[in-house]
C-alpha cells in the first residue's frame, strides 16, 4: 500500500507471517492503494486486510496469477475500488544463509484502469517514478486471460519436468504439451470473454514469455520443489471450470490440475 506524502510515497509491507502487525499502520495512515501480491490461496485474507487498511476511496489492485482474484477483491472492496494488473517479470527465491529474490529483468507491469480510472493513472505515475515500466489498458479481462493462458502452458509443465522456463521450448514432448494447453486455454478464453484469442497467438505468446524469462524457475516449479500448495486451481483448474461453464472441453487443463495436485503435500484431488 502507499500513501502520498509531499511528492514521495510511504510504503508498508503487510506479511501473513506477522499476524496483525499491520493494524496500527492502517489506523495511522489509511492507504491510497493496496497491491495484492500473495499466492491465490491467500486472496481472501489479503482482500479482508485491504478493506481494513484502505482509505474510503482507496483502491486495491491484484497483481496475482490466475483467475478469480479480482472477483474476491471486488467482493471485499466493491467493484469500483477493485482493479487488476499483470506482472511480466519472472523472479525466483534463491535460498541460503540469506534468502534473496532473483529477477529476470526490470520490473514491468500492466494495469487495467477498470472502474477506478484516474486512481489507477495516479498509481501508474507513482510506480513509473520508481523506475517500474507500466503499460495501461482499459479492461481487465483480456489482460488476465492473456496471463493465464501463458501460465497454463508454462507453469505446470515446467513444474512436472523440472525445467527452467527457457528450456521448455526446446523440450520435444514438453513443448508439444505446452502448445496443446495454450490452444485449449485460448478456446476457453474466447468463449468466456467474447474476445477472439487465436490458438496460434497463444502458442507464440507462451514461447515468447519463456524466452524472455529463460533463467526463471516458474513459481509452480518452486512450489512443487518446496512441497507447498500451488496455484494450479486458479490457473488450469480455473480454465477447466470456465470451459465447463461455456461448454468448451478442457480435458488437458483438467488433467494437469490433477497431476499438480498429486505433487502437492496432501496429494489431494481437485
């Protein structure tokens, strides 16, 4: 979250591992913006905290993977105060005596204006002043679906094969599987949004992203290796659910959700 002060911003980090440490911060300085960056299983918690910390006209922005996060945020804040963005920079945590996060390049974001309009323009200006590359779009749906199509192709396949992103296009079976997942996701995206998403564009897009984040280990690969619950329900699982809703078969995404669940600590089914 950020609160503008004389041309600068005050930033407070809110961490689920530090229970209720955020309460006094919000009481002293109601926030203008809350950037939601938690994994999807924590979205309900993050939305509730944002509702407590934001000023009455404050805006929450989900920068998360997958589908469904914007709807959770809107339920907590109201549609006019809930917006979405997409992060285009890969990063992974390098564990050791001192953990550090390794990024694949400069931080690049896309933000959807949505109903917040000028408020998102203000946020974009603040972030640009810190060196973040920002692209603004009008509507969230194309932005979110573009990201989820790429995530469905790259994240689960790299997690199962244990590959960095850049190795996936050169893996004979892995690349074919990623293409098929992207094609299927594009068909569902077209039916769900009414915006044409060509299968060829979907396959090209995931390959471009894999090349741009070549050294990155996908977040799902990191979660599987660390024996953590993944975000598969918000990615392949969400595509499968939207496919069922729109009568577009998505058997590969359904199967991938099952396979990733089998690698999670509980080995649970969808």
